C-alpha cells in the first residue's frame, strides 16, 4: 500500500477491493487515503481521498453500489470520536458527505437491513459507552434514532440472521467484557435479550456460516484477564451457544475471520495478552468437524489488520500493527491467501 495503516477497513465493491482510512502511525494520525486492489493485475493504486480521515469504523456496501463510511476515530481531532459520514462512489472514485449520525461513535457494529437501510449499533462515544442505535435511511441520506440496546457496549459484533440481528459481547462500564447478547427483530424494530455466551468476549469476531450458525472466535475476557483461544457456536434454531472442545492455536483479539467459498473460515493474526505480543498464526475452522487446523502463518505478526474475500475466492489481507518484544511497526504490505 502507499502508506502503512492499521484499524482500517477493506470492502469489496464489484470486482475490486477498497482499502480505506486507518492509522498511519502507532496510536497516531489517521488517513483519508483510499486505495483499490485489482485481483486481476495484482496492483494497488490510489482511488481518491475521504473528506475526513477515520479509523475504527465499519463500511457498508449499499444496494446502489455506493459505500457508507460512518463515524469512527479521527486524530488529530479535539474530540477523537466523530459523527460525520461519507459516501464513496467506486465508479467516480469520489467521496461526498452524507447525513451525520445523531452522536459520535467508534467501535460500533453496522448491519445492512434487507430493505437497504443500515443499522448502526452502540459503540464508544468520546469517553462514554452508548446503547443507542441509529438507522441510516439510504434513500434520504440521513440517520434517524432506532430502538436502543438494553446494555451499552462497544467492541461487540452484530450478525444478520434470517429476519433478526444477533449482537454479542463487547465491553461495558468498568472495563468489563460481556457474555450477554441481544436480538433485534427487523420486522418489529424491537430488541430482546438473547442467550448468554459461554465466555465473556470483547473485540472478538463473529462469522455467519453457510448453514446459518454463527462462529464466535477469540476476544479478550475481563473475567479471565486474557485473550481467548476458545470459540463457540450460536445455533439460531435452538437459540443456544455451545463452547467448542477444540481451540485455536493462539489466544487472539483484533484478528480477522473470513468465510471462504467452501464454507470454512480463515482466522489470522491478532493480539495475544499472555505472550504480550502480536501473533502470526493462522487457523482454519471446518464447520463439518467443528475443529481448527493450523494454516500457513503470516510472514509478519500483526493485529488490527483488515481482510476480505475477493471475487476470485482468495483472501486479501492488508496492513496492521506488529508489536513484538523487539519491535513495533505499522505495516503497509498486502497479502493474498489462496485456499
């Protein structure tokens, strides 16, 4: 990439992958740079700049082929967390402003609804943890309040099920990570309590499998005071979480988990609190056996990288922050994993 970055985002639009925002120095300034990766030529080139820089945001590909980038964290900025939002047109390679959120938020979760609107859920807001939820009305280009969660949280996950959204874990007040989940009924617009996860998790990953189950991997547990190597499965039919007997090769948080075309999940990198360093290990989860198997490791350890499945069936993984006992560096590399 043209610049090293972590806490950025990748989103596939059409045949190419957009690489957006992020930080360019450890715990430092954020960037407006947008780049595009062409899986045919293997080239990365600049593709416009955001109006305002941001990190720790979750872009969403809208039904009109534009990309919504909402809120996030900006530095330098007097308040850090931001509420302004932008739309990217991949054809014109141009960003433009759209309606701002009601409140600033980062480390939220965003889900595109079946009608094309976007639900932006909870997050961290300039020193506060919020339970508020907003709905982006795509046709009108504006945000409107929606029913809030029962528990304020950030660093959680939100997964679209059939007609429902599962919100799991995250961190609440006093740095406590949560086992609690909540379920949003898209038809009624109401939240209800879901079953507790088997372990409390913060900045974990949730991946909806081809059979409709949801795989929850890693994260940090305040109860155990460490990053987790464990994983659990949510069964929407039974409405239960089951802790898997098999574990990943490393405890990890701020990792990536990418659903492969054959239904397996590629889990890469992350921060390991026990080792006090980033890890390069990679695991592949097989839903047929509910087990993990080691895969080729990353060439350099990292966390807060970004990854996405390309139209070719390969996985693009970019950047991140490497933190090891002897070195700390932002990464600008781009890696392609071919299953």
